[in-house]
C-alpha cells in the first residue's frame, strides 16, 4: 500500500514538472501569425517542438465554456473530427482524430490538470501512456501530445479562450502542409466550441 502511494506521488510530481516545462507560457510573444480575424492563430518553435496557439472571444461564462471542454464523453458530438474519445477509471483520456485520405488517423492518451493562474482558469493536458489504450495498428500515436486551454474572464458573460497545442503530426504528413493544417485545426476547434455553446445556452 505504501509503495503504491509513493508511486502515485512520484507520478503526479513528474506530471506537474512536465506541465510547467513543456507548454509555452501565456506571456510567450514569438508567434508567426497564420490567421488574424475573429479567430487569431499563430505558431512558434518552442523547446524543439512546433506549437500552435489560437484565440477567440466568446459570449459565454467560463463555466459555460468549461462545461464543453470537460465533457470528454461528448467530444465525438462536439468535434466531428474526433471519431473516438474514451475515459478510463483512472481518468486517462484516449482520443482518435480523423485525418483525410491518404493519411492515417492520429491518436493519443492524455491526463488533464486544471488550476487558476490569477483570474485565468487553466485546463492542461499531457501525454501519458496507459495499458487500457494500447497502440492500434491503423493509427499513428502522438507521444508528445500536450496542450492548454486558458479561459480569461472579460466579464461575467464573456470569456477569452486561448488554446495552445503541440502541432506535431508525425507519420508521412508533409512539412509544407503543416501551417495550413494548423490554421484549419485552430479554426475548426474554436468554431466547434462556439457552435456547441450556442446549442447548450
């Protein structure tokens, strides 16, 4: 029992260190802008990975937005490109993302952590393997999957949403298509959340 408890403590320490070190912080300024309208999208080379950031302001409270982000079991309905989303008893989340032909689907296993950074609500995830979700031959596993949803209150009914994620695709995805894929992905994700909020509220 003591050994299990110590292992859990070590695991959470490792997770906390990973969250703090990997994802570009809120103040990071070196972004190459890809989209700049109602939705802002940019990318940066940070600690040997390509990271993408997207921003939108929504006419909803933080609680409204979080109700969508935290509803993992409904992700397949909220995000049409997510073809599978499963949560096990340890709260690991397994996600499979559909990519267009001829590319293989991508999948990843992550754990989530949330906390407040002043008045910002931060909802982060980081890749961690679990025996419940072995690699499937038809998919390409993303072992470095990580990201952050940062929710910033403008007022009680308006929230600025900033989503930062590791833009790595791996496999045979061509480098020349990355910026277009990131732009499409960022707009699709934020618009999907906006549409889901309109349905719910």
